[in-house]
C-alpha cells in the first residue's frame, strides 16, 4: 500500500494531536498538511479575534500573524476570551501570542503591535494566504478590504453590534468584495461603535466560529466557501438569515473600472479621529483638561452632549446639556441663545461630536469646538468618577 505523501509530512505527535481531523474523509492528511503549511493574518485581537485565533491555532494553522496596537482593558474581559484580569494593561498581541503558543507549539505566532494603515497594509498582508477581519471600526475594515482586492487575497469578514452579527467571505477574484455591499464608509458619527452601543458578551463567539470555519475551508479547499453570501445572526431571536451577494460592476475597488488603485486612510469614522493635523473642516479640538479649566473659570460657554439617551444612564458630565445628534437639527431652536457664544460638543470618543460641530457650523454657530476624545478622555484625564463604558 502506497503511503499518502501528505501523511509522510506529519510527525508522530501531530498524528495524535490532529487525529480527529485525519479521521474526516473530506479532510484527512491532505487537509491537515495544507493547514500546517498555511499562513493567515488576523487583524484585531479583540472580541472576534480571540476565539478565531484560539480555534485556528488548535486546528494547526502553521503561521498566525496578529495585528493590534491596543492593550488589554478591564472592559475587554466580558468577551475577549484570551485575556485574564492579570493581563490588564499588557499589549494584546503579546498576551495572545503567549496563549496560542502554549496551546499549540506547531503554530508560529507573529506579533505586529501596530495599527494597519496605508503605509504598512500591503506589506502586512502580502505574504499570507488569507486575511481575517476582526476589526471594530470602519477605517480599518475598508482599508483591509482594499488591500485584499489589490493583492488577490480572501477576506474573511465578521462584524458585531449589540445582539447582531454578520459574516461573509469577500474574494474579488471569484465574487464580491466588501465595497460591493457597502461602497463607501458611513459619515462620522452615523454608526455608533460597540463601545457606545454595547455588545452581548457571547455574541463574538458565534460570528468568530463562522470566520474560523470559513478560514479553514479557504485554506484547505474543503467544502463550499461563503463567497457571495452574507450571514446575519440575531442572538435575541436565535436566528440566522442568509442573503446572496453579487459582484457590483461599478464597485470602486473590484468593479470593471476600479478607481481605488492604492490604499487610503479613512480617518474620522466611527469615532476615530485623525492621528495628526487639524480636525476635519478645521473644527477646533479642545482637550478635556482645557475644557475643564474653562468651565472652572466661569466662562460663559455651553457643554453640549450629543450622545444617545441610553448613554446618559451610563455616564455624564455635570452641567452639560443633552441633545442627541439624531435630534440636533429638529431641536436647533433650543440652542439659539448660543449662536454667538462658545459651544464645546462632546460624545463618547469624539466622532459624533465632530459631525455635530459641522452641523452647527453650517447653521451659523461660529464658536464651536470638539471635545477631543469625548467623555472617555474626560474620565481618563479629568474626573475618574465618571464611569467608562
């Protein structure tokens, strides 16, 4: 009996570790050998990235590169299952790499403690077989999609919000990309982040399992990949819905005449301010400390809170006036007395308040400023009695 060439590439200890895979007729030695020889880039080591990384490492994906510039925060522990209380304050990629190496020494884990952007995106993605989108913001999601299109890589997509999740595989070589579904990023403040809207702690696990499954299928060629389909999950109903997606000939990234031929940094979306330079539209930014000092000096100014009502129950800054961004235009009369006086606008992180500043500018309010970092910055730098959420 001839020996399977793939089986010859497995060590005795690997036969034992991956025995359940080897017993699958559709998978077997060839599938496991392909996994061990594969390489994936996981963007984001958060709610989605943690369970994805655990299952791919356990399955024997040969190389897993982690991209995340954040540190572990206590608020992460409700859903980011790679981390413990003792890890708070440590870099996520460092902690995640330790856990994955301990889980499976077969796996090479590469740590990239950086934020993926237009300067490094292509280099980070180029040498990997697949990219897993575990991000929580639109700038990174659009940039990673565009990089995958330019490099011809499958993009295993997942997103979560409150009680709902989405998953798909975007591969412009054989189907639609993310921009075929959502051509352009939403305007700043239009979509609250998970930090602002909340997320059920177990929700990322459901979506991450789809991503991990689809990654293994992409790497091994086993089964039918989720290309051209979008899964929607509702945890409250415990229901899945499946929608077909078509490639858009007019897509700016993968269409017949693409206009996106290089990576673009989409700053200012979903509460993410630009890292350098003046605020968009030259709207002044003011730090939380500077705003506090002006309030203490009894300056005649308005501190305007444009967060949603449910967020007020979590945290608020004393003396601020609440007027949700969604109601700003229809309730503009309530602010008439402040047309010529200083107004400092804040939200959770600074994205929605920037949009509110633009609206007020357009309506003739000339002395508006955006509170840089929002109530989060206020809690961190001014008053730690204001809860973080």
